[in-house]
């Protein structure tokens, strides 16, 4: 059976334990972090390192982001070397960062323009629940309903 290939961006206090839990559960995870040293414990536990955001989205089925603020998230999505800087139709990006509702709507719009699926899924909890694997994930989807 093929397993889904996950990508993860943002290995701070929340992202690092979340990825570790995915690895412990047997998921294949590739990571990208600007500070490469933060990848080391995850690589030792079986994660792979992506050399760029483009490579991460190209090689993974789903990419998750856990970043510090709206500006960081927008840069990862639409910066010159961002996730949407090259075509990746049909891919899925899940933003787990807590950002303003306007930012989530904007990200949904630009992902749609690039034929990339977007899921807004901020978490409720802190480092301890992230370590314990007990975070609450709030998932928001924007649906078109036809009459």
C-alpha cells in the first residue's frame, strides 16, 4: 500500500513535535525550514529534507505549514521561491498557522488561481499538547454550493 507523502514547513516549538508525532505514527514526512539546524532531530527520526519550497510541494501529496504569523505564511505561499511560484495543480496545502481570517481567505483565493487545494486548519493548544499529540485542529473549508 502506498502511503501519502507529507511535507511540513515550520519547525518551531509547535511544528517540531507535530512532525515527530507523524513520524512515530509511520507517516513519510519531508521537511523544509529556513534554519536547517532545526531539521536535524527530525532527520534522525526518519524525515527527509527538501532543498526548497518548490521541491517540497513537487514531491509531496500534501504540504502543511505551521508558521509564526501572517507575513511569514504569505511569504511561504507567494514569495519569489514560494510554494505557488511554480505550477503544482492538484496539490493540497494545509495551513495550520493561526492567521487572520482575511489571510486565510486570501490564501484560498490564490491557491484556487493556481489550481491548488487549500485547507485552513489552525490548532488550539500549545507546546505540551503538540508534544502529546492532543492538539485540537479546527478545519475550515470554503465550499461552493450550486442551486
